[in-house]
């Protein structure tokens, strides 16, 4: 999958969890949870949704590496 | 109309899921009700056959008003599902008692539910007008002497209910305002009636987090367990050890609850709160609790809860999460007598075996109702909770 496809998937899942988010205003290089009000349940649901759509396994130990959208998309791109 | 949360005083029927003549199993969903805060699926307390629908779609009635009649083997003609006391101890589902408070909580307290066949007090003129306009007097609230129904009462009852079609949900703005006002009245009541005491303790989570990381490494992502599930379980087990924190303050006395149903305070994205109950939390495994948590939080945020979930909590938990404040001094949800708050998990200096180390810790507070318990018992409760979190493999 291309980075653009992965990005679309991430935004699709994110909009199900936080419908108020406008993708255009999010900065990819800043921590996502500083920009969107996501609790730990929301963050888990985001990763579950991304896993279900891409098949990429995301061990819990890797969560700290996935703080920004850019990091998440790069992580998925390497593994999908 | 069942009481679906301490902050509800009326409800609107949005939908009947059963028709007259349909058989109904206990726990089956019979109607969808709008409580101002959320749309709640109302379950039947009793099995039987739906004999009559007493409140139509789009109508709003006070808590305690019979909304349907279910004919059952034993309880033929008993008004149900609303005002029938449940066989299980779900006291919050009862109509509100005459308040111990100096003034009524709502300006129009619901009239006591009328039993089918009970004589209705109404003036002859009111009866005539009711007959002309097709108003069912058993559903009219009388404001005359001794609750007699007057012509004006009938006129008011005959005004068609809000013309909003049941299918179009209220605009978010209105919903948010209604929720704010429902929370306001519950919190006013809590601070007026409940003498709160507050105590707190710091819990070292190093073992619990290590254990959880090991467990989650073996679990597929959708089955991973969040620390919140550990908090719920430890709280529920501690509540079983110190039962005077698990139950209700009613009519000047404490009524302990049979099971531990943890009311989880869920904040909604557009503002406001809901507090669905995780039922029998002390008897469930962590995996079961985690599945319940995900399910109930998702449905609370989607506005799709069931009556047994919104009404049955026996003690509440608020968890500020990993980005929230360090600790919280909560307001108890009446008629419960305790609320436990978990702050943000932070690395803290901790003395272990004479050495200072840095461990993840959480500050846990207890807001207790001083009528039902004292700080000493509250302290026992927090100690039990902290002890449980030190042995995560036994949760």
C-alpha cells in the first residue's frame, strides 16, 4: 500500500472515533494526542481499526513509536 | 417510565420495539426512550405478553408514569416495565422517593404511578372534555385538590406532544444543553444532600504495568487489556471487602447492594457525561471486563445504552486517563455513596527496600458519603484496592 492509501485509511478510522476532526488541520509531525482529544481507549480503537484494514501487526511495545501521524504512516508503510 | 440515571425526571418515547400482543422475555428490549442525555433501550423487568401501550411515540411523561402493561403468569395487569420494582436489586430503577431534601428536586415531581383499575379523581367537566378530546385520564397529572384532575389539566394533556418526528434526533446543541441541565440537577442534589469526605492514596503500578505488558504481548491487538480494566476489577473486589461503600442511601438509611456494579463515568466528545454500569464487575475476568468496557464506552458515545446499564450502578469510577489531571476529587452520584477517582499515571520517586526508585504510580481518591461510612472504613477500602493492584495476576 502507498503512503497516500495508508494515510486515507488512518483518517477514515480516526474520523469514526473523533468525527469532529478535520484532516486538513492536523499536523503530521506533531503528537496526534496533543491535537485530538483521544483517550487510551480511543487510541487502542484507532490501532485496532488500522490493523483490521491493513493487516499490520502492531505490538504494544511499539505504541510509543507511533505518537505522530507521520510516524504511524511510516510504520505501516514499512510493514504492509 | 423508568428512572434511567439519577439526573432524569422525564422521558420521551421514541419507538416501541414491541406491539400489543407480542410475547416478551425478561430483559428483552421493549422501547427506546430519550432521557435528554441519551437514547436508552428499555428492557422489560418481567416476562409476559404486552397487553397495552399507555404512552405513545413522541410523548414525554414524568418518571414513574406507567408506559405499558405486561400481562404475565403471576403479575397479571401489573404496570410494567417502568414502575415495577425489579426482582433484582436495581433500586435506581424505582421512581424517586419523596426527597429527604428540603425541597423537591424538580418543580413537578412525578405523580405516583396509578395501578390499572384504580379510580381516577377528576371533575365531571374534566371527564367530559377528556371524552371529547380522546384524552386518557389515567395518564393525566391532576393539579386540583388532592390531585384531582381539572379541565385545565385535560386541556394541557390534549396538546399534541412536540411535533419532532421520532426519527430525527435532537440537534447536538439542544442535546448538549439538555445534558448540561440534567448533570446540573444531579450534582446540585449531590452537593446539597451528601456530606462528602475525601481521602486519597498513592498506588505503585510497577508490578501491574509489567504484568500487563507481558499479557498484552501474547494477545492480539483487539483483545489487549487497558489499565482501566485492572482499576475496575480492583475497585470491585475492594467494594466487596468493604460493603458499606457499595450501595445506596435511601430514606435516611444505607441499603447495601448485592452485587458490585461499577458505574463508569464516560465523557462524551461533544461535552457531558454518562455513567453506564459494568454489571457484576467483581465476578468477571479481566478479559470479560475489557470487552464490556470497550462495548459500553462505544455505545455510551454512540448514545445506545440499555436501561439496565444506565440505572444499576452501585459505586462509581472516574478515570482521568493518561492525559488527564493528576488526581480528582469527585462528586458522588446519588443515591450511591462512593465515587473512586483514578488520576493520571505518572513516574514518581518511590522508596523500595530502603532505596529510592522511580515507579509509575497513580493517585486514587475516594469521595465517600459520610452518612453511610467513615474515613476509617474508607481508608480500609483504599488499602484493599491498593493491595489488589499489587497482585495483578490474581485480578
